[in-house]
C-alpha cells in the first residue's frame, strides 16, 4: 500500500473506548466508532445522553478520562492549526459577533484563514442569506443565525464538519435546503458528524447512525439496517382495491398470494412492519428521543 493510499484510508474520526465522567456522573461509557471521508454520521440520543460532550472531546474542547479520540489520525488533545484548518464546527453557542453583519462575520473569519471575501459572499447565497449580508446578527432569527454559522464553518472547505443539531428550530423547507447543502459537501468528500433529535432527518441523511443512551452506544450502523434488525414481526400488510387488508408473513409463504394480487392488479398499497428509527429507539431506551 502506498503512503498516499494509507493517508487516504485514515478515518477522519476514530474513537476508541472513550470514557468521560463529570464528578461521579459517568457521561460516556466505552464509546468506540469511526467516521470515514465522504460519510455522514449521525449521533442520536435523548437530551443528556452525552452527545455534545462527545463532540467536545473530539474537537479538543474537553479531554477524555480514558480511551482515545483521533481526528485525521491525530489525538484530539494534540490538534494543531493544521487539523483545525481542515474542520468546520457549528455548536450550540454559535459564536457569532452579534453586532457585526453577516458579511463582516464571515470576513473576519476569512481573514484569519487567508480566504478571499468572494467565498464568503458565495456561501451566504448558498445558505440563502444573500439578501441579508448587511444585516447585523442581532437582527437575525435563530434559524438564520444557524445558517450563518454553517456558512462560516464551510469557509475553509473543511474535510470534516461537526454540526450539533444543525436543523433544530428550522422550518421544513429551510431544513431541506440545509440537507441538500450537506449532501453537496459529502459529495465533495467531506465527512460530516452531526448530532440530532430528529430521527427522520437521521434516516434520510446519514450513512451510519449511533444511538447513545446514558453515555453508551447501544446501536450502530446504517439506519435501514438497524430498522430491519428490529423487524421482529417481519410481516407485510397488503391493502386490496376492494378494501380488504391481508397480513402476510414475509418469509416466502405468502408469495403466491402476493403474486396473484399483483397479477390481477388488485393492490392498493403495501406496507412492511419494519419499524422506524424512533420506534427502535423507544425499544432500546424505553423512551422517545424528545421525552
Ligand atoms: N461541564 C459539565 N459539567 C458537569 N456536567 C456536565 C457538563 N457538561 C455536560 N454535563 C452533563 O453531562 C450529561 C451529558 O450532557 P451533554 O450536553 O453531552 O448531553 P446531550 O446529549 O448533548 O444533550 P442535549 O440533547 O440536551 O444537547 C448531562 O447530564 C449534563 O448535565
Ligand atoms: Mg447537546
């Protein structure tokens, strides 16, 4: 394997047996996972599960008690300007200058990284704030501030993006725009690590998700695969055009009936008993994400 090849194969994020306590409270317990370039990874979990704590450990804002967190192969406690220059972050506290305009906020940041102003203008348009470039941040709505923080995070063309609740408080059409933008970043090869309470968002957007429950990763994998794993009933509901509802085992035994209905053009709708992520989460944690 060539050196270049090895470099490319290093995961953007690697976590090995990470533990963290605040006083006597164990907030993260033996967390292990990785995120590759071009992957959108979703960390899911109810309030207090430890999501932000994990992001803070990864970004070097907190240190782990045990285990190791690595970014681009570098221990998160030893990140240098080089690694910080390759990542973008949008956290709870957006860290914007309230009295400066959107444009000025981006310019300040661009200057630090030696990036041209035009990139800031382009990003303001991409997050739909082109018409608000001259507005001071303290006159923006929460959703607009969030989008500005995202534009700032994208200024350096990061290879790794951390987003803590990127679409909370956004209306569905704005959230969809953000999703499109994140997919574009993914296509560019960026890795995206996001935390969310929104299961639908996670199922649509993420290649892999991890369910964090009281500091423990209780599930990990592609959302569709996780849901199929919890499809205990494994049945198919078939509604015929005459209104009758058929319930078939999804093990081949109902194949003839299914085929006959299809052939006679009698199928109104078909549903499987595959649960959604929210249902899986309820089963694993005994409560919903917003509970
Ligand atoms: N600096 C700190 N000192 C003491 N306890 C803390 C500190 N930061 C977080 N905690 C505690 O750690 C636990 C996990 O908090 P964290 O912010 O990581 O949760 P979260 O999953 O991000 O929740 P939310 O969905 O509400 O953002 C909580 O019980 C919280 O009170
Ligand atoms: Mg949080």
